[in-house]
C-alpha cells in the first residue's frame, strides 16, 4: 500500500542527517558569506549535511537564481533567499 502521508509531512519527519541544505552563492558576495556562516552553524549543530554551489559555474542555477542569491534550498526546495534567518532555518530542519 502506498504511503499517503503528504510529502511535506514526510520531509519534515526526516532525520536531520537525511536532509540536505544547498547554499547557492557566488564569490565576493558579502550576503553569501553571511548566509554561509548561518548555514554552517545551524547545519553543524543539527548534524545536517550541506553543500555550497557556485552560481558562476552552473548556467542553470545562474538563470534560475541570479537575482536572488544567496539562495538556500532544503532537500532541493527553495527555503529562502538574500538573508538567512537562523531561527527559521533551524525550525525547518528540526
């Protein structure tokens, strides 16, 4: 029988180590540096893996997110852009 639990509930119930945070950024961006500090701190404390992606090295990311960087994705879904709120990120991952 198929799992009928809505996707958002299944994702929210996933263990932190089974999540993935992606930070889409570019070199020389002070907002990106600030966002990375928050992502590193929250993910480190919660045990959530994260990865940086350089928007200047990926044409698809560039076209999709250029005007919003830094962008934070959680499990491939956009969570936020420009400024990363530590409390909101922590709540989304906990």
